[in-house]
C-alpha cells in the first residue's frame, strides 16, 4: 500500500489554509467523486459501493452505513432527508470538529453523494451550539460550493438539486442521539423518540431520514475515489473498512486526534506510539476506550486490538473512538462521580429508570466519596445501575450504567477504602 | 406589541424561512439570533419570538429551557464556561475552577457584582485533546492554565 493511503484525513489537518475549495480541488481530487457518481452511477450503485466498503458508522453505534442507506424507501412520495450528526458530544470526542475545521469540503462532497444515493434534496447538518466558529467555517465552505455550482439547483449541471443547511444546537448532550437530534431540528425539546418508527421510515419532519455522523459522511468521497473494495481493504480486520480517527486525551504526553487503519493498532500502541506514553513518567491505571460511556479497561487489558469486535469481546466498546488515558494517581471514585454527574445532568427525564437512577447513583457516589456511605452502598450502586440498563427509550440509560458497573467491578478496592474510612476525600 | 428585536433579526429569519418545511423548525435559529442581539432572553423577547413563529409563548419557553445555551437570566459581559468533564478533569480543570472562583470572588454559576463575569461549569466542549478547555463567550480557549486564565480575566477588567 502506498504511503498516501495510510491515512485519509490527518495529512490535511492542522493547517488553516487547507480548508479552501482551491486546496480541496487541487490537492484532494475535490468534487471528482461526486461528479462521477452523479454522471455515471445510479443511486443503487452508490449504495452498493458503500456496502462493499464495509464502513461502520463513526458516531458510536457502529452500524453499517450502506445498510442504513438501503433502508430508505425508494418509492416514497415524501421528501427524504440526509441529516449529518455534528453534535459531537460524547465526552472525549473531538474528531468531527477537525473535519469541519480543516476539510469541510470533504463533508460537503460526502453529503452530495449521500443525498444523491438516498434521493434527498435538502440535507441538514446539526452542529453542536458551542461550535460557533466551526459552524461559520462550514457555512463559508457551503457558500463556496454554491458559488461554483456544486450545490443548489442543477448540481454540476446534472439536473440534480441539493441544498445544505447548517442547523445549530444549543447545548444538550442528548441531541447527539439521533431521534433527540431530529426533534431538536424540528424546533422541539431534544427528547429521544419512541422507536419504531425508525428514522428511515419516519424521521425529520415525519419523512424518511438517514442520520449519519460527520466522519462517516466525510469518508464517502474516499470510498468512491478508492472504490468500495479498496476502502474495505484499508481495514486490517473483518467487517471494518477504512481508517479511524481517534481522539486521544487524558494523561498522555501527546494528546491529539490521530488516524489509524481500522483494526491496525492495539490500545497499548495507541497510547505509546501516538500518545508518547503516559505523562510525567507515571504508570498507567486505566483506559476509557470509546467515550465516557464505554466500560473502563485496566492497565492489564490494553493489548486488545482497537476495533469494534475485539473490544466487544472483552466487554467494552469502541463508541466514538475517544480514548481517555488515566494514570496511577487518579482517584477512580472521584472520576466516576464526575462521569455519573454528567449523565444525571444530561438525562432528558422521559424515562423513570434513567431520570431517577442517574440521580440516585450520583448521590450514592457522593456519599461514598465523602465518607458517609455504608459498605452495602457499593452493592446498592451496582444494583441501581443494573436497573437502568436496557429499560429505557434511548441508549443514554445504558451509557450511564456501564461506567458505574465497570468501575466498581474493576476498582472495587478504591470504593471500599472510602466506605471503610481508610481513605477520605481531600 | 412593542418590537424588541431588530430588522436584522427579521432579515436573518426571512433568509432562513425557505430552508425549512415549517416555521416551527426556526425556533432554535430564532432563539440564537435573538440572544445574539440581547445577550440573554428576557420575557418580552421570548414573547416576540413566539409571535414571529406563531406559537404560544409558553411553548417557546418550554423549548428554550431545555437547552443550556439559552440564557433565561442575564449573564455577565464575559461568560466564562469552564469544562469540568473527564478529559479536562484529568488535566486540572478542578484547580482552574477553584482559581477562577477565588479570583472573581464568586461561586460557579454566579455573576460578579460589576456584571463583568459569569462563571459556569460546562459539560464536555468537544475539544478534549487540548484539555483543559474553556469558552469565553463564543471563543474556545484551549490548553488552558492558571496563567492564561489570569491574563484573560485581567484583560477583560482593563477593557471595561
Ligand atoms: C446519548 C447518545 C449520544 C449520542 N451522541 C452522538 C454524537 O454526538 N454524535 C454522533 O454522531 N452520534 C451520536 N450518537 C449516535 C447517534 O444516535 C447515531 O447512532 C449516529 O449519529 C448515526 O451515525 P453513524 O451511523 O454514521 O454513526 C449518540 C447516541 C446516544 C444514545
Ligand atoms: S434513557 Fe434517559 S435520556 Fe434517553 S430518553 Fe430515557 S430519560 Fe431521556
Ligand atoms: S472533557 Fe473538556 S472538552 Fe471534552
């Protein structure tokens, strides 16, 4: 494989002048994939190519992208929507931000190809409200695309029409969940919907809708350029094509957004080769491998290949590929309280187990940390977590339960030290 | 009804209207635009947004109160929003919060008596690889340390 195909994104990051249409056209074969698709391929052929690419959604759930597009009904009278999830709110994750900042045209071209494939004529990018400057940059790139006839009526003179609108969120983690996002897009509270109906049948404005993450969509021009099969081959592991953008944060020497061929590295290699090892010469205690909701790994578990299935096999998940590294001096009880407080704060409150359970877990953890808990409270905590998972409308409930269960299971002695009065909160 | 929102607000909205299949979808953009003009969303502004969208004021309030970025109370001239979520926590966010509280003489969630600063705690701002992170109004401040925080606060004080 040539060096050029080792990474698809990061070589274009970190340089402000790379976000222009000029750079994109000259240096990244800009808009050639979209032109080719619209001129020479049928929508079905595009979806077939994306299926061949074995690309899993990059937003967290890892659902195969081609299959999702295939669910959009072909002969529906209603408008269809491709909605891009740029909410980027799973703690630890900040890769979509770099795509928007440095390669916005890649996202726009992906939206053109995806819209063509599912028959969408108005695509929305739902971007988290805090990304004010990123929304401006994206709008500027969209403006450039309109001016050049790549968007609007008659894209590339082909007769295909497409508008793109950037819709800003306003600070609510739950709007990253796709049906919460759709409600928010419609001007409502961002509360997740009861499923079914799934968005493919009734999504934005009650019309068939595909919701895809920024990184997922930005990969589509690469898929067309390389061909589905070649893209799939980039992945070093079954069922995972392409590369993965990894947000590496916490106690490493070189935090950053990195890119690896899917399944080509272990968690240890990510920490050592990308992150330059644990900071300050300290020892590793734990790793949160896929955003704050993913079950924690101990230092002994990091020789696992970093991809969906290997991580699932050892009881955790890849999520949004946000790796958070935790050194030996970290108080796991305090850290878990912080994580749990987040989910309690962000629970939309529709389901009783999630609303009550998150607050209950937070208050038990608070008691443990402040030396006010009984030994049995540790089991109570795990019980409460067990009663949330799987009993809620959306996955936030599970997201809140998984860290609690895994922290207590793997670092129980730290919790016991507090309840036995052997340790007290500084 | 007396108008509080400017022609700029109505101009921006009429440009957006054709981009959505119904007017209700304009609620979030309208609240953003209104807050841009006003700094926060007082009752009369919410009422005017409601009238523009064509729904009851209570409905606008119900939506607005769901989202943390809409200020239903006035905020200071510079709103410091410190992320204290995991990645920032691991790299010293708690110390920064403690320092900011001391320096400004307010607790997290409060506004200084001179109206210059509001200090808030934020959930993950999506910039974890450059933690700790803060927003000062709309701007991200990344790789934040006590010295940079101090400088920023002093700068705002001198600009008043
Ligand atoms: C609580 C919660 C938060 C989520 N946050 C995000 C997010 O910030 N960004 C994202 O792309 N997906 C997020 N997701 C996943 C979306 O629901 C959805 O699966 C995803 O956008 C689909 O895109 P993909 O198939 O391209 O990954 C979240 C899910 C849940 C349950
Ligand atoms: S699980 Fe929690 S966040 Fe999700 S819908 Fe239910 S209450 Fe809301
Ligand atoms: S945890 Fe602070 S920006 Fe993500």
